[in-house]
C-alpha cells in the first residue's frame, strides 16, 4: 500500500505539472515585446527577440539607443528586423510613446547588464493590470551565496569588474525586485519567469570583423562592434570566450555557485564556476516568454565549454528538462 501511495503521489505531481504547462500563456511570433533595461545583455535580448519574430521595442538609455543598431546589425542597418530603439530619457524621450509601448506589449523583458535592479516605481509602469501583457521575464542573479565571499570580491576588484560577488546591498535589491515582480504579476494576471545570471561574460558573435577572421561563434549574438566597448586588452578575451563558451546549462531555482577560490583564475577568458554567457542569458529571457514550462518559475543559467549555441528546439528542451 505504501508503494502504491508513493506511486500515486508521483503520478499526481506529474499530472499537475503537465496541467500547469498546458494552461500557461505563451507569446507567439508577431506579438509585441518590450525589452527594458541597459547594457549589452539587454541589447542582445532585444536582437534575439526580433530574430525570433517578435515585434520588438527596446527601451534603453540614450547611449544604448545610439550604440544599439551597430551592435545588433553590422553597419547599423536593421533592414527588415522588427526592432525599434526608444530612449527612456533625454530630449528625444516621449512619455506618451513609452506608455503606449507598455500598454500594447504582450511580452516584457527586464534586463540590466550591471548590478542594478528595477525598483517598485519602474515595475509599476510596466506591470499594469489594464495592459495587454501576458508574460514577463526578468533577469536577476545567483543569490544563494555559495562560492562568493573574499575570493570573488578580490577578483572583481583586481581582474574583472563584472565578476558577480553577491554584495549584500545588491542581493537585497534583487530579492526585493523578484518579490515585486511576482506580486504585481499576480495582481495583473501575468505569468512571470526569473532568469538568474552569475558573472556576465561575452555576448558577441565570436568574430573580430576583420577580413580573414573565420573563428567560430554564434552569429545571432551581438556584432563585432561589441569587442570595441570598454577597456581593450592586447588579446580581446571576450572574443576568445565567445568562441569557446557557447554550451548552456539551465537549472531550476537558485542553486548554482559563484566562482569560489578559483575566481581570479577564471575572471576573464577561462570558463569557470559562476559564469553566465550574456548571449545565453539573453536567449533564456526571450525563450521564457514562449515556454509553457517557464511560467511562474525561476531558472539559473551557467556557461560551459562548447562551440555550439542552442537553437530554438534546444532551448525548448532545456526548459522542459530543467530540474
């Protein structure tokens, strides 16, 4: 009888999971998607959303509006790509246009490349019950504290400012943001997904753009103009990373560790614990909008060594198989 009871409970749990997946609302190509945030991970998410066929508006600071076209398409010509850049501030910003974009979007992606989190007033602008919104995907971080501490903080200071070291103030901000997203989404009848990142690395196509450079990478990511941003080294380690760290690990919950005592050794081009490829995080945010399995759940993204980036079918399987 005990074995039958256990089996019945397992079957019941499986059936519930299936029913939840089938009842989830997904966003289809052609739907309007609003991408809000800043930095390369946000711009990459906007590009991938447009590539997937969503009618995409990217709401970012003026500087990102200026850089965006060149990072999305070589030469800055978007052609037929369904992507529009909209400034969130400055003389070209329009409150009416922003409100209209928020009201008509069926999908919403929130992603900030640095360690900033969205506060309650900003979230209230985009998570309104009266809008057309159905799904929201928000980028957060590994918040469990494992593999953080002195070594991660030292590597952040000495080797790479993008190392995620989980300082207390940032962790508190992300936790507050996640709680507000879940609360406001529930009130608005919207399904949410949290995509967790560790140390953001890479994000470009893996090619320098120079004649004769045929290094492998993922062409759907940001253009070689990405490698001209920020501090330049003799050897562009971000380009090397984009050629070798394209395999993705996706797990449910907040369970992945930070870099630990190897933080200094893996702070740049080497793939290490706590790494998340920008392209993978951006793709996970986009794919979460149309994955039934992703509704009202959180996932952590990790980079692994490999030269093949997941395609659409592989991303669907990653969400289905994540546990």
